[in-house]
C-alpha cells in the first residue's frame, strides 16, 4: 500500500480531510532553523521583556527553568504514571509533565472512564505491578468511589516518589534532536508563567497522541489499515484511514422527587431511529450512573485539530439524548432522574501511533505472542473496534467485539521508536496495528506498557544502551523481564530466574497446606494463577503457584538454607489480591462485581522471623494493616539459616495465602 507523506506545515491541516484508504505517515523535519531564527528576532525586539524574567528564544516572556534528568516522561495518564514510577523506583531521576491540572488522563475525574484490561473472571488474575497497586489503593482508601479522591491517589503516588519532579498544567510543545536522538524537551506552564527546558537521556512518549514523537520528527501512523497490510482478519471493519472516535461521558442519578430538564437550543434533536442500536430503557437506566460510552464522534476526522468542534458536537448529542429521555414521554421512569455530571474533555480512543521496531498485530494477540522473546506485559481486552462515524452511524451497532483469547503478552519491540533511538512510547500511541489497538488501548493494559518502558529506561541509563540495544541483547532483555517480574508485572510464561534471589535455593516447609497447595509453590517462579487461555474456559483457578492454610491456625511458612546460612537484608512477599474486577467507576452494576475495601485474601498482619545459625529467633519485620499485594521489608543485614513468615490475620478471608517469597542480600 502506498503511504501518503506529509510535510510539517501540511500535516495537521491535511488531517481534517482524511484521505480514504490511507494510513497516514507523517515525516516531520526535526530542524526548525528558520522558525527559530524568526522567534529569536521577535525576542530581541520585544519591548515588554522585563529584567528578572529569564526569557527564552521560544517564549521570551516566560521564565525559563532548566531541568536535567535521566528519564523524561510526557503525559500523565496511567501509562505515563506507571512509566515515571517504575523509572524512579529503579533509582532514576525523572521529570513527568502533564498538560492537565490532574493526573489520570481518560481515567481522571475530567473524563471518568474506568480503567479496563484483562477480564479476571476469565483469566483468573488482574494486571499486576503498578496498575494493581493503584487499584488496591483505591479499593481500600476510596470506598466512597469519589473520582476526585482517585485523582488525589494518583497525585500522592507520584509526588511521594522522591526521584520524580512533577509539572502539571504543562504541555510539551517542542523537542530538540541531535542526530537520531532527542536531547531536549520544552514544556510550558502558562498558569505559572514558566518555560521548562528539560535535558534527558531517555524520553518516553505517553501523551496518547504521540506528541513528543511528532515534535522529534518521528514517523507516525494513524487509522485503520486494510486487510492486505498485515493480513489481519479483523481489519475488514470500517474504512481504511479512519479511526475510532472520542466520547464525552456523563453521569445521572435517581433523586427522591421528579425534576425537569430543559435542553439548550443547540442540543441535537434525537429520534428513536438514532437509538436503534444504542440501548435505552428501564432495565438499562443504571447505565446512566456510568455514562454512555457510545456517544462517540470523530473517527472520520482528526480528533486533535477538530477537538473544539468535537467537544461541541458531543455535548450537543449528550444533551439531546437526555432531552429525549426526559421529555419524549417514552420513558416515564426517568421522572426522578437528573444529570449529575457532564464531562468537558473528549476522551480520545485513537490518534497517532509511532512506527516501532516491531509492529504488534492481531497475529500477536491470536497466539504469535508465545514465540516472542521480548514480552514485557499482558493484555486481555477484546478486539473492540468502533464504527468510524460513531453516533452518526446510528444505523449500525456502535462497535464490534471479538474475543479470540483471554490474555496475551505484548512485546517490548512495539514500545521502541524505530527512528529516534532514545525514544519509547507507552499507551495508545505505541507501535501496534489498528486492529491490535482495539484491544491494547484500554488503560490497565496501557499502564503495563508504561511500567515496562520505565523499567527499560532505567536499564538503558545504567548500561548506556538504547532501548533497541536492550531488546536485542539477550542478557539485557532477560534482565528487563526479571526486573519487571520482581516488581510484580504480569508476563505470561516468563518465570523468576533472578540469580540474586536467595529464596530460590531454599527448602520450603509449612505448618500446614490445604486445597492441594504445597509450600514450595511460593518459589515456583510465577506469582499468579492463570486459567487456561481459551475464550470459553471458566474452570476455577489452579493452585500451582500459591500456598494456602487456615488463618485461624496462625500458620507459618519457612524457608531454610540448612547448613549454608545466607545474609539477608530484604524480604519480598507477594500475596493474593484475588481475581475480582477492580476499578474506579460510576456504574453501580460494575461496582457490584467488586469488593469495596481491602481485598479479603490479602494478608493484613504477619511477622517475618529470622532464625540464626544457633537457632535463635528474632522478629525482623512486623507487617500490620496491609492491603497491598506486594510487601517489601528492608532491615539491617542478618545472617540466617532460616526465615519464617507467621500469618496472623487476613483482610477477611478464612485462609492465609502467599503467592511468592523472595529474599535478597
């Protein structure tokens, strides 16, 4: 297929009229010499330039702040948060910028879309790692289900990391390159009149729209490919070159008394024909507590340059639908219902994607992932493609769902820019086909990509290697996977082979074991239980990777090194957070699937006891009030012949469950 190439000035203007049949590739010149010269001239002639304000050629009236870091992350959605946290926790100095006043992206209170990913009822597990940490934090400390509290939880996680500098209300608008690498990013914050010049070693684009890649002159693609491009069976849906659209969410709730609604004059007039495939009725009214995802537009245009028009048109449809519900007379049960919230920010599903070192396609989802040596995270959403004209295609179902598998791995190669050697992308702008994007775009999956990119960035900095070099050097690729596993990232089929983990050489015993489990399961190398990977598989989870005993018996689990004592200063215990769906959400039916509060299977209280070579015992860590899946206890080095975990109390379950134990010097 011939691809249309656009220069920079014609690029965005040309996006308004998507050329039918094309997946567009943008080749953007990195150098902007004439533009920079003109800006410099304006700066020199600017009579309003004031002493004490460190102006810069790109914006003379903003105070310039110079920052230097190891890893720069643009975009504070869940993928950017995970990237920043993972890089920082591996010792990197990180700068994270977000163009909004809050973190979370489409999962923030501005859009209110709950994070989705693998289906725990089918897989037997959720995404682990940072995404599960955030979900468990929200379940335990946001039982009121407040979107603003969820915003705060994300903010707290980021600013509590001493290695992260967070800049809010600060969009990236320019980068400078040297050869095939980015050297500097420019971020502006008009709220504080600051202009940030950020030098970094590794750059991660988590903007969702590939803005950093675009500014760097990277090659980008957007839209549907025809079947012939990758020979994907699901690429027969929609017109090549078009995309999935954007949605504005709204929520409504039932009051104690009737209330009226008067629509503005600009609201769209809705007819029954428009709702033929968009369910509304008494049995679906609880969906208004969540918002209707199918109020979607813009897949046949450019969601970036047309953002303002799409906002207006989406609001017109939202209010028109509510006018129809309240005032048509067809829904008398709506009398007591009232709108509680209307978003003002269109939640985008698809814009630009990088051209990666390796394109992840439907074939990878369907099974080729098993042969990839560079798998770094897990996905599991359906192939969920949406009609290109959204609500305007009211004569068609709003989407097509295909479940070919319950879960799959995503390879590192699709996160690496092929052209810009120190750039990675995480989230919906990663290098995947449109068909693959219909599954990988959901936010829990995007967060897994972010954690992989952030961890990889740390290895790149430590070894002075590019992401591509890490991927293509087996030793470094294995190091990346092992680091991700240690941080509880889910990667199917990759087991703990960490040579530094002393627990792997221990003999494991316990006071008791039930439900077919064995003590040595905690060093099996895998810290989750997965059902069979079949779309109809609904059997209970196996018990190959967990140890279970009755909590009432105050059971213990012991790792022994016999006559070869080891020096230990860190013990890592991975617990069982269950396999219930977890997410911040406005939909009551969705919340009914969840356990609101600390997850019952997680051990709340336990002691870690060290046993010295002479048989003496010492409590080296007391864990109380825990609700997280992974617990790390650090202490002064102890020479031990054995280590015992005394399980004292769960968060409600009748069993003590431990998935994995690791020990480090």
